C-alpha cells in the first residue's frame, strides 16, 4: 500500500495558487525529499498531508486515511517536525517527552526514545540548556514520541553545523531501516542526494519531475560544467567563451570538458590571466533543479 496518495490537489489563498492540480504518490518505507523554491507549494502540501489544512479540491490520503475525514486517526499514526519547534523552556527534556507522549494512545518507551536520538545524558537538562543540534534532535524525538508509521520533516537541518547535520541524517536513515516512511522538505541538495530514495521537484503548485537522483540527473541534468577562478578572467563572459560569474568563480556548461579545458588553458595564457582553480563538475541534482525551475533553491 502507498503511504501517501494525492490526486488533483488544489489550494488557493485568495488569488494566490498554492497547489494547482498536484498529483503525488509515496511508497511505504521510503525517504522522499520534496524540493522547490520559495512559494512552490511545498509547505502547503505538507500541511495538507499533516491534516493542518483542507484542500479546496482534490483528494489526499495518508496511510490509507482521508486527511480531512480521518484527521484524529491520522494524528495517532504520523509524526511531524516543523522548521521551528516551540518548547516549554522550563521543562526538562524528559518532562517534555512525557507531556507530549500523554497526548497519544501509543508511544515509544521514553528510555528507548532518548537513547535512539542520542540524548540520554541530556534527559534531565532543561530545553534551553541544549545546543542547537541537540534541540533539533529533541524536536525529532517529539515527532517520534507516538511511534509513528510516517514522519514529516520540514527542513530538519537548517542552520545546523555539519556535525549536527550528520547526526540528523543518521537518524533519518535509521527510521528508514526501521520501516518508517519519511517525507522531508529540504533546501540542501546534498541532503536530498544523501538521504532520499525518491525526489519530487515542485514549483507553482505542481510536480515538475520525480524519480531517484540518478534517474533525474540522467533525464534532466544535461551537460557537465566547467568552473574556473583566478585573476583577469573577466574576458570569459564574452563570446565565444560564455561563462557566467557565480560566487567569485566563472562557470559554464560543457558537452566536451577535455576539449573545453584545453581551450581555456590556452586562452588564459593568451590573455595573461592567472588561474587558481579549475574543475569539471558533473551534472547533479542542483543542475536538475535549475533546469526545471529556472531558479536557485532558496
């Protein structure tokens, strides 16, 4: 059985179209990443699936339950971690988890849950005493307190340092190994590449493309790219070179990287420029995103 089925979902806020006949299917036991620029409809889609918003038209079912009619049953079986979680600062982590756990009929044993998110040593610390990474893991523990079958994660690693991000990634992988379905939205291409079994690109309220990362790169990735940096390279913006400035470097697509690299090296010598960096970048999920949406992920 599919964990999520959405058919012809439509949602408007006044004259703004958030979802425009969107269709989506999520297989049970997968990690699915939803990508899209700001205003693409990602948050509205997740809020509909979480039972927080009603569709104007269409149908959405999660774990076989109608998200509108079966809202109470749905909340017993899903976990949700939002971009920002409001904690009771004066409560300890243990007290917080006990409080949230009391809202549900089933749950994960507290000791097991604390151990699972790696916060056993912090169980009796107040939430305000936890680091940013620890608070994010605490938010994940709240999403798991009812031992859900499906977990929604809305940008779970935004603002975290690399070490904290890796710890969250590890927990997501363990969720999948335990048979849970995970639907996450993220602004990090490397996060989607590292975690997702299936990627869905959304823009203007519709699904533009979906598939595994290799499938999307093959179908939409296009050519590799050349990236160079150095001094006196401004001429690369002119024909016939056609490079674009990006983050202090110069980049352009290339269907024949070896030949183009040789030409660039010759041109650098001819113009008396200095080259400090040259790289051939294979097509990636970021390339796919830019080609499909025409916008950077933000």
